[in-house]
C-alpha cells in the first residue's frame, strides 16, 4: 500500500515511529514531514499529503501536528480528502467504517507514540462499511 505522511515540528518522533512500523509491514511511504523541532507551518506539510491522496498517488494519508486540528483543516480543503482527527483507536476505526476517511490526523500533544502507531494500524486495517454510510459520504463529497 502507498501511504503519504506529513508533520510539523510537533511530530518528528511520531512520524519516525509510524514510518518504521509501516515499512516493516511492506508499505511504500511518501514522506513530506519535517525531521526537526524547529517551528514550521503545518500547511506546508499537509498540502503535499492531500495532493498525494487527491491524485490517488497514495491510498491513504497520515498527518500530524500538535492538536491535529490545523493540519486536518488544511488537508480537508482538497477534493476527495476526508481527514479524521483521531485520538483513540476506536475513533480511528469509526472514521474508516462510517466516514470512509482516507487521512488520519494525529494530535501529537495529546497522544503517545504507541497510541499513534496503534491508531494508524487500526485505521489502515479497517474497511468502509458502505450501506447507509455511503449516502452520507456522498453528501460530504457533493460540494
């Protein structure tokens, strides 16, 4: 699977752990994140992830910032991108099952690295249920 990841200065350690986990599972990674803790602007790292998902270069995206909100707002500006802010594996699972989310947004200041890896694993291994949820997702995409 091809996965795009991006992060700001709040997430280099998270990205490193997630990328190592994903590569150990044989996934191809497009890395758009910073590797330093110097202050940067999250849109500079979120937009490339969104472009990868929007263009279907990547199957899924992962974005990380301090609260997870700013970078989620950024990627959700792109057509066909449905980013879900997740802070538990249960929310990550529901984001995939009910919302067909294709980007997970992780709040680095409110989750641990093991939690983040677990959420990513759950997110990537959960299928969209379709059915009654498909109509709702279609309504998200109508604008």
